[in-house]
């Protein structure tokens, strides 16, 4: 209660006209003074009912987590992979759908300015952000020469929180005779 009162007084001191106007609209102000009313306590619930709801919520949360983990696992295989796709500037690809030779110069300029490149897999249109595990290492090294081209990228795929990345081990121009290993 003391913390709420202190916060209310602080807010009142910082923005008195806003608070007074708002309080007046709510009918709690008199002659420029705001009345602070403590919130009403919630009605008491039966302990058994509350415990049942808590258990149901916990079970639902576990089920949701399990579903999202399964969904993420199905979305991207984690571990060593080969990907056939195009090297893109992810910002322009996500916002504008920009890719291909017509966007090459823009993507290179963005990469040189610090934008991390990505691979858009041909088969799934899934975006793989390029990652590195060494501080200060340029993740675009070896990829910038292939912007706007279809390549075969070999590396280790990582997935977390819905995002997918690849630590590139090798990259080469794609040729239809190359068979990716998964």
C-alpha cells in the first residue's frame, strides 16, 4: 500500500495536469486534488477450486510447451545439414520479398554495412540466419560473393524460439548434380 501511495504521489508530482484531468473525468478529483483509493480485494475462493484451476493451468502450460517444442523440431532439423537456397539480405527479403540478381547490389551494400546475410531454402522458403560461434568473426565471410545466387551450404543448423540459424562450414555454387546430405 505504501509503495502504491508513493508511486501515485510521484506520478502526481511529475504530471499533475494529466492526472488531474484524468481523475476529473473519472469523478475522483475535487478542486485539483486527486483522491487515491486503494483497490478492492478480490473475493475469496474455495481452496479446492483454486487448486484445481492451478493444476489445470499447469497441465495446459505443459501441453502447450510440448506442442511448441514438437512444432519447432518439425520445422527445422537441428544438427549437421546441407541446404540448397539463395543468399539474401534477410531484412529486404522479409519486408519486400527482395531477392535474386536484381537485388544483389543492395544486399551486398547492406552486408558491408553490417547486415548479417541469410539463406532462403529453395524447397521450403525457410529462412536460415547465418551464425557464428566466435566473437568478432564475420558471419558473412565466404557468403558475400554468392549474394543473389543459389548455393549449396553445408553447416550446423540451430533452432531456438522459432528462429533458425546455420553455422556455415562450406558454401559453393549450386549445381543440380550435387546431392545434399541430411
